[in-house]
C-alpha cells in the first residue's frame, strides 16, 4: 500500500521519506514488507491522497499504458483510421455471430 500510494502521488522514495522524517531505507522496507496499518495510513496521508482510493482503485495495467503512449505518437487522422477499422472489425464479428444463429 505504501508503494502504491507513493507511486500514485508521483513521489520518489527520498521525497516521501523527507515528508515523514524517516530514512529512505525505512520507506523501502515498508514498501517491501507489511507495515502496521498506522504506518500505512501515515504514509498515504503524506502522499496527499485518500486511503480509500489506494485500497479500492486497481493499479494501471502497464500494457494499457504502453498502448496509450503508442497511440499518442499517431496523428489524429491515423487514430481515427484505426478506430474506424476497429469498429468495422467488431461489426463484422457481430454479423458473423448473428449469421450462425
């Protein structure tokens, strides 16, 4: 939980350590272990995010993020063409399933 909160808030280990007035090694230990709830809560608060969001929101899928990065390199016209191709693919699949019924 500590690492999830730190990463989501964009803090480095030394930055979080500074906010909590502990060593970076202690932060690393918490991230690799199972610290007490009070420690986790304090660390999440230092990251300035809600504990509820850390507990309930799933971590982003790195594969999805790489697709996003790849798509951002495309021009708007290229993205539109990809989307139209994808929609046509889905429509063809639906038509094929419907024809089998």
